[in-house]
């Protein structure tokens, strides 16, 4: 199961590191403004990377799926 945006908002502190790895042009201030909200992330991706809105939305949604997979892998590793 993939993470969804509600889960991202609830785990924002953990998600910020993954987001920063994916998009290094996002500043700490950007991440504070985004605060797990999809529409704000999409806007910042458009602003920092020049993506069209539909491309930014797609990339944000792909990141959410990846973030969920990464958190499950981290949990598996921690249990070992």
C-alpha cells in the first residue's frame, strides 16, 4: 500500500528528508510552507523547477508513492 497525502501530512518531519533528497532546490522555508500539502508542493515545484502544473502534480504523486515504499523499507531494516 502506498502512502497518501493525509499520511504525508501526519509524518511531515520524516517526509521532509526524502523530499529534500528528491528536490534539492527546495529550501527549508519552502518545506515549512508546504507542510505536507500537495497543492503547495506542486506550486513550489513549478516555481523552483519550472514544471508545468500537470507535470508538477504527477511528480509530486510519484514522490508520495516512493516515500511510502522508502518508509516500509526503513521499517524492515530496523526490525532486522
